[in-house]
C-alpha cells in the first residue's frame, strides 16, 4: 500500500521516500511536526476552522483514516469538513513558517480528495490547508487531472518499490531539512 505520507515524501525527494519505505530508515520528526501532532485536535484548531467557515460548516472530524483498496492508497487526513452545501472536503494543518503552496502540499490535498471520493462516493473539487501559526486558510482547487495524476503517482511509487532501485539525490537545498539525511549517503551533508 502507498500512503499519502509516501506521496508527500516522494515530492520532497524520491530518495527520501525510498530510504523511508524500502530501507526503513528511522524517521525523526522535527519539533514543529511533533508539536503539530499533539496539538492537532485541540480546541484552538477547531475554533480557527469554525471561525473561518461560520455557518457553512456542519461538522468536523479529525484524524480520519481513508483508503482506496483498488488503487492501493491509504491516508489519515487531518480533518474532514462536512459543509452545509453537502460537500465533504479535506483540510490539512501545517505548523510551518512557510505558507507557500508548493506541489508537495497540494499533492496531499489531491490525494485526500481522491480518497474521499472513493469513501463517500461524492465528487471533491477542492480542499483546504490551514497554516496554524499564521492563522490562515488557503483553498486548493482540485481538478480531474489532479486526481488522475494521483493514480499515476501511486503506480510510479509502487514501481520504485518493486524495482528496489534507489533514486538519485535531489536538489541539495532540501537536504538541510531532510529527516533521513544521515542515511542518504550524499557527500558533504
Ligand atoms: S539528504 Fe537530500 S538527497 Fe538525501 S534523501 Fe534527504 S533530501 Fe534526498
């Protein structure tokens, strides 16, 4: 099975994905990630979400496990939002200083949109990222192509696992923040 976390890691660095998934490199979460985990269901986040959506919001469920067995994809979404217009959409919480919307962050939303569609048999065309520190929510559109590319991503990641061929190094700027750099073998890090 491929997880949404695997896709997230692959889009950070394919080699990191490989080290974690195939070689089982010990993963050491950064302080802010640990902080994020323990804070996840606290009232502050719930209040931020309720303030932002107001009357639009019917219900929130935190930490929901989703799976698509046919595709071979699983994930635990930070929050599922049930809106009064009938939409069910994913929301991911970020505890970072950086609020840029890179492909890595968007891919998480695309993957959860795909999983929600399978689980609830409803079309999902957007999701949200909540930047906790900045108290900002950004809406992420999700197109049919975005969801199609998630299917391609899962196929690609499965192939890497089957072939057991370690991917090349990524852009060195990312290595400074990499959780498994001790196991990478990249010279000079
Ligand atoms: S140290 Fe750099 S090249 Fe190696 S896995 Fe981490 S991000 Fe990728």
